[in-house]
C-alpha cells in the first residue's frame, strides 16, 4: 500500500499494463473501486504525482485518450510530455525507450503494433501503459466497466453484447467482462472474428467465473438478454484502405433501433468513440436516452487516474 489517502492505494504487481491480463483479478477490481473513489473525491489526489513526469507517445490520432491522460496527470499534480508520430523510425525503438527511461517516471503509448509497446517496456524500467494497440485497449475497458457499474449496478450476472469488429476494443472487453462475472457475446461477420488466442483466454476466464462467452455471426443471438450493447467503428485507424469492403461486410451489423430492440428494454448503448453515425450506429440510437457514450468518455479520466495512482 502507498500514500496517505482516504482510500489506501495498492501498488500493481506487474511493472506495465501492456494487455488487460497484466492486472490480476484483484487489481482489476481495485482499479475500478479507486476510479469510483477518485471520481467522488478528486481533490484528495491533487498532488499524488507531484514531481513525476510521464511521456505520452501517440503514433495514431486521439481525442479522448490523449486529453484524459493529460488531464489526469495534471489533476494529480504531475507533468506530461507529448511525442506524436511513429516510434522507431528516426532511431531504433530500443534507443527511444532507453532515452525516456532516463528522463521520465512512466510512459503512456498508443501504437500501431503490440510489439512496439512490448519493446518500449522491454527497453525501459519505468511503467508503460497501453493507450491502444492493434490488439488491446485496456484503459477503455476499465472506463467501460466503471460506466456499466454506475448505470446497471453489480456487474456479476450482467450480459454485455458487442456487435461489430472483433478487434482491439472487443478483445479488451471480452477479457475484462469475463473476469468480472459478466456474460459476453460478440456478433460479427465472417472474416472479422476476434483473435482466436484472445478468445481462448477469455473462454478460460469465463469458465473460472462461471459465465458464458459466445462469438456468433447472428446479432440476435448476441443481443438477446443483453444489459449493455456495445459497438466500435467498422474501420479502425490504419485500415482506411479497407473502408469500402468493411462497409459492405458489416452492413447487417449496424446498431440501430431494430437491433437495440433485441436487447433488454432497459439496455444501455455503449461506444468507445469516435463514432461513425450511419455506419456502426444509427443517429437515433447514439442520441437516445439509452446511450451512455459520454459517461464512458468521462470515466476515461477517472479510470486512468486510478491506474496512474496504482502504477506510479
Ligand atoms: N475511445 C478512444 O480511445 O478515443 P480516442 O481515439 O479519441 O482516444
Ligand atoms: N477500434 C478503434 C478504436 C478507437 C478508439 C481503432 O483502433 O481505431
């Protein structure tokens, strides 16, 4: 335990958060509890990162992740330094990591390839946090679970349905929901299924939790009984050249009023944002009273504060 705050802060065992499973089950629950506490009581933590500097590397665009990390670091009394553009082009990745290691107390990185963030962690001794890679978006999943808990209460026994691309956001959600006792179902077209190794990991976690995990082509099967319906863009950053093909493949998977009606009547609609209205979600759904997308965006701030407090 560290610090002298109203809520004792447990240090995370793993040096880095490169993937969701770097947090133990217990640490995952504690991050969510601390996120709720810092949201209630932000002033308590205003100098928790005093004297600490965190480098933020963004190889891809960002609104939410970049600004909520900057704001979180500022509101915790630390400093952030931004570096955008590709890493490992002007000089080797291992040299970038070893430079940063001499200057800063932590690294937050949004990268194209998971191997890049793994290289940063390998070649530096400071905590490295994955701010989205091709495989995972762990900070998003934390904020999302905080949001579902606020809206729906105890997570155990709830069902989260994801309709769309079996990609980074879906991977992090399935790993996290399965550990927290939620049933998880994903509907996607053939050819856009999640990574089989990550599905196998999530299935193993679901078996331990006694929950169900299903990957299907049938949105109705995924949505039946869902307390939360989640979608993400059909074309992720870096896949722009596939946009036309993806629009055709995903057309039956748009979360519109017809699809929402297949979930529980009180289901919340979730999206990591940015959203493409008219593609993965219809305008009436994202603008409806069921939509919690801006709560998710707000909770990025609180969940990342909790993570920074527990890792730094
Ligand atoms: N949800 C999310 O990560 O948003 P940004 O791409 O704007 O950071
Ligand atoms: N799957 C999306 C998520 C953006 C937050 C992407 O990788 O572009």
